[in-house]
C-alpha cells in the first residue's frame, strides 16, 4: 500500500489514468472529440489545397499529373508549398489534440485532395512529361514530407504507446532502429507495383497507400520502440529512386511506351499520389500494428 501524497506511484507512461489517451481524460479525449477533430482537419486541409487549383492548372485548363506540368510552374510550386505549410500547421494541431500519427494522416488527406484532382499516367504520357522531372519533384517532396512530419511530431510529442527508452539507438528518429525499419519500404514498393493494376487515379492512389501501409506496419514490427518521425518520407524517397531509374531506362517517347504497354506499372503512381499515399498509408499501417507490436515494459 502506498500513501497518496498528491502524486501517482505508477509511472506516467503506463498509468491508465494519465496521458492523452487515458480513460480519466475522457471528457478531454473522447472518441467523438477525436473523430470530430480529424474530420474538421481533413475538411480544412482539403480546402487549403483546393485553393491551389488555379495555380497548378496546366495550359489545357486541368491540373497536370505533376507540378512541372502547370502553366506557370514557379507560381504552382509557391502555391503548393504554402498550402503544404498551412496543412502542416493544421496537422500539428491535430497531433496536439489527438496524437502525432493522426496528424500525419490528416496531412496526407490534404495532399490527397490535390492528387485526386490531378492527371493520371495517361495525361503524363500524352503530355510528354519528363520522368526525370518527376524524380526531381519527388526528391523535393521527400524533403517537405520529412520536414512536415518532424514539425507534427515536435508539436504532438511522442506517441503514448511508444515510451522513451533512454537509448539513442532506439529513441533517435534517424537512429539505428529507425534506419532498419526504413528498409521495409522495399516490400512496400513491391506491393505498390503489383497493386497498380489499372491506369485510374483511384487505383494509383490506392497502390501508393498500400505501399505506405506495408512500410508503416512492417516498420513498426521491426522497430516497435522507435517513434516513426520520418517513416512517411521513406516511400516518397523510394519512389524518387524508382523514377530516377526509369528516367534513364524508359524511352523518351512516353506516349509510345504507354500505348504499347511497355511503360512500367509502378509509373502509374504519379508524384502527388505517392506523397498522399505515403502519409496516409504509413499512419494507417503503423496504427494497425499497434496490437501486434506493443513494446514490452522492462
């Protein structure tokens, strides 16, 4: 028996009556409140990216498959970066009110709106877009996603079910454990290439989400004690490498390759599809594996 002196004898990271996800905090963190916060954040994020449509439209009056296909690329880049920054701020608030993984998911939904409005691989091929330009765009998106997730986790804090261990190799967001979990993206990309069965936009985004889901789920299995700060950026970086490889191996006439059926299936995933799918998918996969990869307390 411990005398109550105003504090708790149970450590805060395992005390069911403490922390943002506790039952005692139900009035503050009820399921209804969590869902309401997420829905509002998704709507706001979509509205923010909707405002970029006039700036990212191509010469044909529709949103191109890449930012480089916009009628005024420089203005399009500025508009998208600003929209992403605003959405990061919204997602950071979600992370603060709910948790950081939910914040990452909300960020992906915002980018997902623009991805759904953008062109697919057919537009990419017949507009004679550049695969190498797509690779450069994905590299830029990798940096943006990494920075955005860093800010979301900075504001939202560590996840309640991933306690700090005090070991740098486990706790560091880019430490040995984290880097090992990033290798699971190989399985994610393989799944995406298999899942991109048609040229439809929904299929492409779905394949990208699956790549993120596999990366997030397996990443948590391999590193259950490590906070996945940069995990969502890994599938984007992997897609940048894929685009870079095919940029030097696929013939320059994309329309001919597309009509002939020789264009690799993985290239049906456009850069915006990859970004939205990575953010949403890794969040879903990491959350799904919670019951299978709960860190054991010492």
